[in-house]
C-alpha cells in the first residue's frame, strides 16, 4: 500500500541530508577548490552532483524497499557486516561532531564575540533542545528546513555582492580548462560519504515512508536533498569566484570567512558567522541522529531511549572539544576511515539490491547499479591511497 504523501517529512529528510552535508568542511572545500580551479570548478560541481544523485538513489531505494536500516541490511548480506559498518559510522560521526561543534563555536564567535568554547556549549544546548521536544522528528525536520533556507538566502546575497563572472562560469562548467578528479571524489565524499547519505534514508524509514509503492516519494526526497546541497555549493562557488576574479587574496587560515568579508565587508563577516553556525549545528544534529540510528538495530533499549542517547552523544562531542580541543590524531584517523565507509556501504547496498530475501521482487535499475559499481571501485582506490598517507602522517 502506498504511504500517504507527507511533504513535510519528504522535505525534512532531504534537508536533513543536505544540512548534514553542508558543514564546516563543506564550506572550506568549496572555497579552496574555487581558488585553485577558478571557473572550471563548475565542471567539478556538475560531475559531483550527478554522481551524488546516483549514489544516494542506490542507497535510499534499497533501504526503502528492504524496509530495514543499513546495519540490518548489511547483516542480511553478510553476518557481522552491520556491526562493522556501524562501528565506522559511529566513530566517524563522533569525531566529525567534535569538528562540527567547534565550527559552530567559530560561527558564534564571528557573530557575537563569544569564545569558541562558549559558543560550542551554546550550540550543544540548542541542539539538545530539539531532542527534548515531544515530537523531536518533526522539530528536527522543521529546523533543518529553516537553517537550510537561511543559508541559501545569505549565500545568494553574498554571491550577488561579489559580482562573479557568471557567463564564464557557465561556459567552464561544460568546457573546463582543467579537470581535477580528486576534487570530484572529495566533493562526493563530503556530500554523500560517511553517515551523511543515511541521515535522510533512515529518517524516511522512521517516518514510515517505505516499500516499493513509496519509491517515487523516496526519489523526490533524495533529489531535494542533493538539490539543496548543490544550490549552496553553486552559490558559494560563485561568491568565491567573484572574489578570486577581482584578484583579491583569500586568507588560507579561514577561507570561507575571508570570502564573505571580501565580498560584503564587515556585514559579510557577520553573515559568515550565521552561515557557519547554521551549517555546523545542523551537522551536529544530523550526525548525532544518524549515528544513534545505526545503534538501534542492536538493542531495543536504544530505540526506547533514542532521544536521550542522541543528547548524550551531543554532550560527549562537546565535552571532548571543550576539555581536549579537537584531537588531531582522532580526526585524522576517523577521516581516513570515513573514506572507506562509502565504498563499503554502497557495495553492500548494491549486493542487497539483488538479494530476494532482502528486497523481494524489486528490480533495481541497471544504470544506477553500474554507476554505483564504478563509484565503489574509484572510491576504494582513492580511499586506500588517502588512508595510507594519513596513517603515515600519524607516525611521522
């Protein structure tokens, strides 16, 4: 039976995925790559959008049809695999949440002058408040939509004030002067890697959007998520391109803040604070929610006390940042492990898509399967390279 269409849930899941992707790292990556590639970065964005959509549709469709969370699907493919994937997701989610809390603290510092640590505590309090609401799922959906729209509005304004060469950007999007494949993979990993793509997929499952009859809704929600993340990426690219094309130097210490300030003066710097805070707090919420959703498969107690465990996850991330700071070794290792999550989970979902004991009579689109298979191979090779390099840097 086809589930009733709930636009709020569909947009909420899409925005949750998008705002989970648009974190401090996303803002920095986009600015840095624009500075190095110029207008040709438009091609990288276009390629990554197409791949992102393919990856996300592969994963979300299988979750919806199987009517199970990712760890349960993984265990059905290979016993024990769900536990291994959950370990990677939760470790990566915790490590990156420390960075997200720090990013929110930086945003509030730019906006209000608070210390980064105080800003991190304020952020944690805001995030915790979402999960103290009786209908936390709906509150999370609404908050993700509000913050997403706020970010889009501000970034469009900054892009317009930087006066980017739009015509050149459009030409180079389809006829680049240089192509950086590592940039494409980095963008894909930052948009649908690690826990990010599962945030929306699991949210739809929790809201009852599942089964073959719901695939149209799942596709719409997945497309909405990629569209929102892409709009933010495109306009941040244009804002950065406007600054670079004027010959202005972006500060390497804080590239996105530098772009906002150079484009719109001190107002721009305050607006950066709003965008950084919005991007980071929604990533804190998305990371905590998704990490805990992976643990629900292993104990009924987790499902029973889900919101309290999410709150504990946020408090732990904040305490680690405030007392230790950003533990560099943990972040480096978790970042390397996070690179492996996408090929492992995507490969698992592709195998599951052809297992009748998991998806029944469902037939997975061949084009999506081929795109997914290519991404698994490419991401595996590149992730192995990055993991080796980062592991070496830990013991250097």
